[in-house]
């Protein structure tokens, strides 16, 4: 279990949450005392959560929201968070944001939206198998990439270089749900969902070390790993679709261990995660009394890291040097500098929380889709895209 001092530190890091008030008398006791005709749907769902693993997060034991709210009669706290994220403008905009291939026109290329849905599906499969909280996993998954810039990691790296304090999409995702959505009111999400969103990113190389996961809920760890399982597999499919890669060109050890089709690879990875993390289900005691973690077997972990490095070398880094990426970087840089020089062009809502001019420019720009950024840049500086994005309609 996390120490109280660590929890206090995290609450401060995540903008000073207050702990949720203690749960009132359980609905079962109130029902038996005749104080209720019947338990509410939410109370029945909360009672159902008591059958989850002892290591699972439970919505009525949440550390709470920044602004206390009365409970919903139909949904648990984590279900409410999931629904709030799903109905945001930021979530809708993911359909026109780059995953790997910039502003694709093919019907079958992955976008940030389809990636997000795949992460949620994989995460729920793992959570259900391990008897953990599916609703919390889904809420984190749906919100984890809301802060991605136009043009994917190319845009993120450009803003990180230009901004005084740097830029990370995970921090921007949290900023969106805390401050920017609902015309600046924010979504007032639970601490557990916000923590999972903030800490989902992974460094290059091995990212399953205990020092990188011990502070996360098990559901947050599931989302973090599901993100990698999802993007590795659909990025292979997109690279093959674009003619940049063949399955036969993947490392032999990868094809041998994980299979040669999309479904075989996902099944192999997810099955290994469940088997290797079985202690988290509560069905057996963790080894040596250590707290359970979401992990992988040594062999499959090694193969997945090998595949990640292969994709960096053969797909991600070469695409980052392409003409499209160069133009995308120029568009992001020009728009950023324009908004800093002309803050009157930034919508007022981005100044609602007394943001600096630079922060407001970042918030406005990071929220744009690929198409919107291209159209706006072309309107402000005709010819900036040099015809590279001629397939993108310039008329809204």
C-alpha cells in the first residue's frame, strides 16, 4: 500500500485534492433498517465491486474530487468520469489527430480516436480477467491521450522545444480535464482517474520496472501497458498498409513468440500479462509478500521491448524525418509564435484561469486537429504546407 506521505504528495501534485468524506452507512444496512425501499442502482453496483480483487480500486473508496458532488443514483464515480470524458469536445477531436501517419486519407489508418478505443478494449479485457475495476481502466484509457497535439509526437516534440516549461501530452491531458473542458470549468474527475491519465506515458526502452509503476493503482498500470500493446500492433498494421514494412521483416524472435497476425500478437501479449499478473486477481498470495503489479513474463517482456525498439528504428524515427513531419513542425512552430505575438487571436476561454500568454497559446494549439491546424496555417500564411498536405481540404 502507498504511504500516507506519498498520497499527500500526489494529492498536492494533482492540484490539491481533498479526501472524499467517509462513506455513509452502507446501503445494505439502511435497506435492512427500512430506511430505503430498495438500494439505488449505484449502491447495487458499489456492492458488486466488493466482489472484486482485494487489490482492486473501489469507487466508493475513491480519494475523491476537487469539488465535492452529490452521488449519482445510477452510476459509480468511475462510471461518471468515463461518461464525462466520452462527451467532451477534446475526445471528439481525436478522430482527426495523428497516431503515426500524419493526416491520413485512407479509411483504415489508425487515428488517436481508434487508438484510444483499442486501449480501452484491451485494458478492460485484462481488468476483467484479473478481477479489477473495469470502469476505472476504461475512464483512464478514454482520457489518456486527450492532450495530444496535432501531428502526434512530431507536434509534441515541437511544443516541448518551444515552450519555456516544456510540453508533455500526459500533463496536457490532465490540464484539459481539470481546466479547459466545459468552457473552462473542467470535468472535476476523481483522483484515481486523474492519476492514471497523468502517469500513463512510457520512456523508450523497458518501462515495467518497479520504480515506474509502484505509485500507480493496478488499473492505472493496466492502462499504461495496454497503451503499448495497442500502439505496437496497430502501428505495424499501418506501416504495412503504407508499404514501409512487411511482417516478414519483423525480428524473427518477435514473430516466433507473438505470431504473425494482428490478433495473434495481441492475444499473446494480453494472455501473458494476465498470467504474469495473476497475483493481482487476489486468487493467490503475491510472492515474498510484495504488493502485486501488472507485469509480463521475462521472455515476452524482452520480445516486446525488442519490438518497440525495432519500431522506433524502422518506423517512428524515419517518419519523424519525413517531409510531412518537417512541414508539420513548421506549422506548429509558426502557429505557436503567431499566438504568442497576437494573443487576441486566442479564444478567451484559454485565459479563464489566468494563464500566461504562452500557456494560452499552447492550450489553444494543442487542442487543434491536424486538419484544423493545416487550414489555419494556410489561411495565415498561404503556401506554408508546400503542397505536402494537398489532400487536406482547405475549406472548412
